[in-house]
C-alpha cells in the first residue's frame, strides 16, 4: 500500500520559493546560463519587477528591496536585511541569504547613477 502524499500548503510553496531564491543568490557566481556561462548580476536583475531603496537622511544608500514575484505570492529580496521576504495571503516567510551575486553593490551603483 503506497503512502498518500499530503498536498503542499500555500505557506510551504512560499517557503520553498523563498528558499530557492535565497540559495540562488548565495550560490552567486555558480549560477549558469543555458550556455554554461556565469550569470551576471545584471542578467539576474532582468527578471525583476521593481526596486525600492533604503536611504539615510543625507540620501546616502543603505540597501534595496528587489521585487522578484508579484500577483500570487509577493517576494522581495532585501539587501539591507539580507533576507528573501515572501508574502501570500496571511503567510509570511523570511529566508536569509549571503549576497554572493553582488546584488547590493549593483543596487547601490544604480542608486548613485540616478
């Protein structure tokens, strides 16, 4: 007799999604394109929806929130707190990451160019 698989909850799907994004950012330079080349931070950013900046009173850069999913679950990559933040209905998920991709440096450069 085979065991029945319990269907994944919305929170479980959100947690898996956030964990995958956090692991991808932490893997950084190990992410490859279909052609086998390293994915650059600008290529990774092409699939994002929005950026919100954290700034000091003197308008100096502190960090950014990068929206990577919206509509169903909403997922932000927060370079200030170093967490992937997922929201879906009443569920909230936070997954830490190490910024091995260079997202914070990229966002700071984008902020300073504007």
